[in-house]
């Protein structure tokens, strides 16, 4: 089973998964080649703490400015539910202040089956 890692230090609200549908946005298109729709994934923080399990529901790859609002509405980090907040968090996650609205990213929809480990 593949693991998606989450940097809880990138935003004070980053570990905000809930039962049901969540979205995470990752830099680049790596995950479009590594994940399959319907694939089960583990969600863990950078220290390896288990956050939950989920199934990949969809992937959208393209520039940040083209991510539909309806997708961002389900971003697991409330700060990332609007473009400026998403850019700020990605800059923190990737330690790169040059990330802007033209950055190519992959939005990954995850249907979370449960959450453990508060």
C-alpha cells in the first residue's frame, strides 16, 4: 500500500482530515503516474504517525489557477480552500517562495474510510 505524507508544520490547520471526501494538492504530476483511481492509500505525517486510510477518487493535474473551486472546497486544510492560502501553504511545504498560481500541481481526491490517532 502506498503512503501519502503530510507536513503538519506547513500550516496550523494541515492535519484536518475527516470521514468522507478530502482533497490534497501536491506539486508536480508525479502522483498521476504513481497512483491509480480506487487505490487504497495510507495517510501519515512526516514522522510516520498514522492519520487514516483512504481510496483515491480522482486526480486533477494542471496549474493552480485552473483548479476548480468545487475541488478546493474539499481541501483537507481549510487554509488551502482558496488559491492564495493554497499557494502560501505549498510555499511552506516545499520551502520554495517562487510557487505561484501558474505552478503545475496535482489535486488528489481521497475518500477517507476512517481516521485514527489524534
